[in-house]
C-alpha cells in the first residue's frame, strides 16, 4: 500500500458522523488489518496502529526509527473508557479526565492486561489520551478500539502539525494519511503521571500547569528525567536539522552577524526581527503564546527547508502555554545525542 492523503472534501467536520467519511472508514479498515494510519489530533499528527495488535505496534517503532523501550500513547474514544484501559484509576485521574478530555492532555495510569507491553516499552503503566479533533474522534468511533500513536515524525525530529509534514517525514512508510488540516494547538499534549498518590507533570504541553493546579487545588510538580525512558524528556528532542541557539532579543543582531562572517546560513525566529536581520532568512513569530505554539514546528521546518545552518530564537514568557513552547525550544537548542 502507498501513502495517500484523503481529499479535503472527504474529511468530516465537527458534528458530522464517522459514517459520513469514506476516508475514515478506510482508515479504520487499515487499522483492523494491522496497518499504520497517520491522523490529525488538535496537538500534532499521530502515527496510529491497533494498540492491541503487537505486530502493528512493532511496525510503529520500525517506521519511526524509535527504540522499542520508549512507550507510546494509547488514544481512546471517550473518558468513559479510562477504566477499561487503565487500572486502579485515582480520583485525581478521574477529575482531570472529566475536565480536560477530550483535549490536549495525556494521563499515565496503571496498565490493564489488554495493553501489550510492546506499547508501553515494558512498563506497567500506560499513557492514555482522548483527542478532541473531529477526525481523530471519528476514527476512534469507527475503529472501536484503542489506537497507539506517537507523533508521526521520525524519531527525535520535530512533530508534524499538518498532513504535508507527515508525508515529508514518513512518505510511503505509512499506509494512509488522514488530512485534518493544521493542528489547532500545535505542540504535544501535557503528560500527567497519576499512577501514584502524587500527580506530576512529565511533559508540558497543551493544557497549562496553572490549569491543572487550579483544578486539583494543589501544586503539580514538573518531574523531568527520572527513571522512565521518555523520548520527550531527552534533552535534545524536538529539534530541526539546523543548530538552534536561544538568545535574548538584544543579542540577536550581533550573533547573526558573527555567524554570517563565519559563512553560516542564519535564520532568525523572533517576535521582533532586528533591523540588521532584514537580509537574513528572518521569520517573524506571533506574539501570543497560543499563536506561537500553533506555528512553531512549521517555522522550524521552514528553517530546514531554507537549508539554514543555525536558527537564532528568542523565548516566550515562561507562563501558560508559553512555558511549553519555551521547553520545546530549550530542548531543540540542547546538545544533540547520537540517537537523534
Ligand atoms: O500530543 C501528543 O501527545 C501526541 C499526539 C499524537 O497524541 N503524541 C505524542 O506522542 O507526542 P510521543 O510518542 O511523541 O510522545 C509520548 C510521550 C513520550 O515522551 C513517552 O515517553 C511518554 O509519552 N510516555 C508514554 N507512555 C508513558 C509511560 N507509561 N510513562 C511515562 N511516559 C510515557
Ligand atoms: Mg514525539
């Protein structure tokens, strides 16, 4: 089978039924046969397989080039299925699911036996998420089971936020790409570990830390690193090919000039492009953190398309979704490990 994008006219709009879309019906058939389907969520596109089919799940790792020890997120149709996939679900988990599902939040809970260890990287916990995107919802309803899906990019690269990004990265290796347009959030889901008594954030994302803490009425610490092998926690994740350097706005012009003197192709990503950057590959970024999150990955890919050697970037404020954007940019700027 070859990759194809469902014609835009065939994708269901919010409120339409799954049965209205032949593309979604075909995608569900491919999942039942053990194939791979890339599909849109409101955060980023996922590379999906039947979560209970070990061979299909294994293919995800092969196609992504991702170590099999790195656990996947299992996408489910509704919060009412939480207890069917997760065991010993805590009150905090139920409270979070009630408020933020469907939406850009993933919960780590104890794994039920139906979740194969291949999907969890051998862990006894599983990451679960109910996506809000109409096409993802339609696909989950039509398929009926859980869909294991990491972001639909090669391991260590920037997540895709439109169907074109998926095709650029994975091309013929995926059986079908459902085109649901540009992702509304644009960065990955917030991951909250509720598998023990103390909820903790493992990855900042589409749901803000402030919103989690308001709801639970307690601080929710950010727990990065630790014992779990999480690719999203690798220092140098979410990186374009170009080297990324985080700078204060005042430093950009001088740095850009210095790098250009060394013969480097420089791209500047900033809300305010310095006048000296006019003859550089300058890309203005939106000021609002929500709008910035939406376009960030496309702009990083743009720098690669322009064959830049170095991307100079400024950070947004470290609050709200700006904290998640800043986190991604710091990781993009971190020293690269050989696996990336
Ligand atoms: O927005 C998203 O979360 C997207 C869409 C497609 O849902 N998915 C996504 O998947 O970003 P991926 O595989 O690129 O990132 C999932 C993260 C990884 O960092 C993984 O290690 C972590 O979730 N994860 C999965 N299962 C886990 C577990 N049992 N314990 C701790 N971390 C886990
Ligand atoms: Mg990913």
